[in-house]
């Protein structure tokens, strides 16, 4: 969709030029539509997905897992959507903006005892009209593989919690592979599994395979090949919150509670670059469609944009008033002159941002400092000060839910959001 370079450039502000106009929304002022320069996005109330009954009782002192959404497209049968809430997990036929959701006929409905589903991921590479692999991670560390089409498919990994006892925070299938997937945990460790291999009956022993700045990679000492194939330990063991493969499948971006973004060349396991939050942990990460940019969000209430070419932070987006829970690039509105991306947060707001191409140019060289402190955290290319990089002003910043927002996806004809009360919303794009 075309847009003028002048309008796009207006969203880029040098820090300190003018304050952001962010008036507080009234508690009940939840929007069902919002306008951008390309038109008005509207909430499709008939396309709302949720659990058909109330969530089970949560023991006092336990926080329910964040509601996550996974989506995949089948060759001839449309899309399938999966989401979790409390102890429950659902898989539905996703009908988008054209037909009303039928919540009475889930393809899969599971209610777990003693553990909560925390994350999940479809294998889009192997998905067919007859088979659909779905991995599910749990709060107690186990991983389950199911197939909504083939009820007999049911595999468990780390069943006895011998590999890792901590919560699974993110699962991702390795791009272009039918059997390999990665599992991230709050222990700060990342494991590579092969769904065709068993797990050992004893606690695995590891041997060093590769090490670099702030990470070590190990393999299992076994006579026969078993899971996990590899174990990655990042930093000092801070929780890994999310990971994302680049669209070309070659790079892996990982964000963790220590506030670091780490980008790896996946095949060679080399560290390509790092960025740091202004403060607090990083919670979410996303790639641009051309593999050039990475957006991250977290506990500093900011969305930070990292350039793979420049190996530095090139912009920050300031508009949220609480933690940023999910971020995504709108691949369908990317142009040569401008990038569009969005974010949702615990402040119940959705924000849309634009980053013009001119922001990707290297900054003017500054006079070299006489002393360089190796322990310096702020004021570096990985974490510039607020007055050292451009600040983006939100195109849209609207309250669209009563509970904190947890997921965000861009589709060709809609935007999908989810909130902590277990509702998945569809927002129709403006007619072209």
C-alpha cells in the first residue's frame, strides 16, 4: 500500500524534539476501531475466538500463563489457530473476517491437570491436509507433541523432567525441517529436540561443543543418539523469554530476562550481534520480512529496533505505559521507503509504528572517548542513551482490551490480538 515518504518521515522524531501526546484512556474506554492513514481497522465481533467455558481454578499465588496464539495455513483447507488459557488449550478452524467463528466445534480441546500449557507452535513446513504437528510446552517443563488430525499421535518429551525442571517459555520448529524443534526455559537454557528420537531414562550428561562470549553449547554423552541433541546456556542463566527465526531461516534471535538480545547464525552457532534493553528484561522479538531489522520489547516499556547490517540499535519506539508483551512487523505493508510494525502491552494498548528507510543510515561519527569502560551498559551501540538515537512516535496508540494484551499477528486481511482473559480478536484491515 503506497504512502508518501513525507508522512512516513514525520513518525521519526529526534529525542527531545517534542513530547509525545499520550493522554490516558478512561478505564472503560475500549476501542472497537482505530484509524490510520490507509483507512480504519474494525473489530470483527463475530470472528472472536475464546474458550467456551470459564477457566479452571488457579491456586492462590500462581499467575496464569500468558495467552499465546499460533496460526498455520494448510494447502487446501485454510488456516488453523491454537491458543491456551489457564489449564486449557484449543485448536480451531480459523475463518478470518469472512465467516463467524464456530466455538462449539474445536478440532482439539485439552484440559490438563497439575500443569499449565505455556506455549505452542505448529510445524508449517510439514503441515498438510492429513497431518499437522503441534508442540506444546508446559509450566512444569514437559513438552507434548500432538496432531489434531491424528488423535493417535501423542508424544512426550522431558516427561520425567530429567532434562529441565523449569517452565517452557517458547517453542519453535526449525525452519525447513519436519522433526527438529527448539525449546526455551526459564533456566536460561535452550534445547534442540528431534521428535523422532526418545529421551534418556537418566539425567543427561553433557560435553562441551562450542563456546563464545556469553554462551556455551553442549552435546549429550550417550552411546546412542537421544534427546536433547544440543543444549545452549545463555549468560548466567537468566530466563529465556522468546526466540524467533529470521524469515530466511538462517538466523536465530533470542531475548532473555537479563535484558539482552542475542542473534546467532543458526547453522554455525556463531554469535552475530547483541543489543540491550534500557532496563529490565526483554520479553518479545520479531524480524522484518527482509531479514534486516529486529524489533524487541520488554520491561522498559519501549520497542527497540536493531539493525543487522549496522549491528546497532537504530531507533526506539516510545508510547506504551507498561511492559511490551508482543511485537511484530507488518510484512504486508512493508515498502522500500518504510517499515511498519506493531506492539501490544500490559497497558491494554495496541501501538502501530513506522520506521523510514533513512533511519537505517549510519550515524554521524562522534569524537572518540579517551577512556572506554568495558562494563559500560548504556551509551553503547548495543544500548544508546535516549538522546543518542531517534525516537519513534506512534501512528496509533489505542486501548483495545480490558485485560493486558499478550499476542499480536499481522495477516493479509486482518490483525490478530489476544488478551489475558482468553479472548482472541480479529481486526479487519481497511478495504483496498
